[in-house]
C-alpha cells in the first residue's frame, strides 16, 4: 500500500468523525484512532479493545489538558508540525532522513488540505 493510499485512509477516518490519538500503532507506526469507544489502527485494521489501553490514553489526555478549552485544534497542530519538520528538513544532510521528513510533511499537508 502506497503512502497516498494510507493518507486517504487516515483522512477518511477523520471525516467519519474518528479522533486521531497521539499514540501510534506498534505494528505499522501510524496514529491510532478512536471512534465509538473503540481504539484502532485504520491502516492494519488492528483493534485495541482492552479497557487498560483506553484508561492509559485518557490519563495522558487529562495530564496534558485540564479541560477541552485548552486543547489546540487539529488544524493548528498540523501547521505546527509542518513548520517543525520544515526546520528539521533544512538542517538535515542525510538522504534517508531527508526523504523521511519530506514524506511526513507531504502527509501532514494532505491531511491539512482534507480538513479545511
């Protein structure tokens, strides 16, 4: 599966109302999503149904943000990450890392365009 296909899958999950989590799939490395109380990876179709996993994610959210008013919106997060990666790209000299960073920027830009 190509990166464009994976980006489409991730974008479609957001459009369907799923919430992208800060945790990543241990198998493929893409972000986990949550919808209707289910935590899952849309790329490799793995579901994390245990309550302990949900509790750990909720604990992390509550430590970082005391209430929803403090939570940044997805658009701002994506723009911040794109800017951060742009600076990293400028400094990077290793070809493999340049490709990796460029692919990440490309994916973030595509997701940003989808949500606008």
